[in-house]
């Protein structure tokens, strides 16, 4: 695949998707949405990837929507932003949430607006010390989209979610880690090394089991205890029939490192 607004590769089970519009702080336009969609489809259906790493080139991770893009232009007829959300951002967030493998995000700079929401949709988020998160929607009369109003209260609680969303203040990566918004804040020069090592680790693990763990944790937010116990029972039944479970038990008994195949 040849892309202009992203860089994409798959090596040794790790798919790396880099947003690549650095002069525009990697803000999304129609072309970037289409190219990201193609890349994630390849991750989901190609059979080579067992972990997805999302990051970006340049000094920012993602500034959200490119307000100069014609689909949201303020000139002329008032835009239908709901149409843009329905066609582009909602499918993107769903594709990240539903991916049957771990998704690691390495936030290398500012993550603003939908850029912050996209990062928070990932499973494990690492951020450079110089990075920050900004819920910029309130500055232009909008609401946190791309799952922002869903993720924020679940990650940091309602009081902090309201503060972030209503004030639009910059939240440093260090504070984001303290609040539980992200997994880890790391030194800038260590970000890609640590993120790559983490993605490489996930690519060698029992992928189906990790995917079920993701789903179970997500569904726990709306399930009763009884419903969750029943879900765990079903997932354990499925997991116990995988080749990776068989390999994991054999490796434990034989006191060796397991060689998981993701099936």
C-alpha cells in the first residue's frame, strides 16, 4: 500500500501506523481518514498483525480535525458536522475499540480534540513528557466527540471529566498519568523505544485471549455482576479451546517460554 498522509508497515506481527501530516499537526482531512481506514482494514483482515501501534511524525500527535478541510468549512453553507462524525470519526473509534488485538498508542506531542479521543480509544497509551492532552471542543462551541464524552468520565471520573471538557485546559502527560488517563508518561527520547518494545511483546502473546480480555473489560461497564460472571464463563470456555491455552499450559509444565501463535 502507498499512502500520502500516513506511514504504515507490518513487521514481525507489529503493525505501525504513523500519522504523517506534521505541518498540520497531523490533523485529519478526508484523505487521512480514508488512508487510516485502509490501514486498519489491513490490520484486521490481513492476518499478519497481532498488535497495532499508533503514533505520529513531527512535534504533535494529532490536533483533531483540520478545520480548513472542505467538509467542515465555515464558509458558505453551514456544515453538517454530524455527517463527518458519522462517516469518519465514529467508524474510526469503533474500529480501534473492536480490533481483536492490543492497540498501543505513543503520543509524541499535543493530542487535541479528536486527536485526544483517538489516543484514549487505544488500549495502552504511552506519552512523552512533552506531550499534552487538550479537550479543545469547548473553544469552538462543540462537544468532545470521537468517544470523548464516553472515555473521559470512565478514565478520570465525572468531576475531572467536566473540568477537562468545559474548560479546555491543557493537561500535561505527567498529570494525565497521575489521573489514570494514560498508562505511562516517559522521557521523550524513550517513547518510541518503549512503545515498540511493548507492541513487540503483545505480538508474541496469546492474541485471542487478549482480545477477549479487552471485550470483557469493556462490557463490564454496563453489565451487572451476574451478567459479567456469565460472560467470563463463556470467554473462559472459548479460551480453553484455543491452541495458545494448550501451549501456555504445556510451557508452564515444561518450565520453558511459551511460543504463542495467536490462535
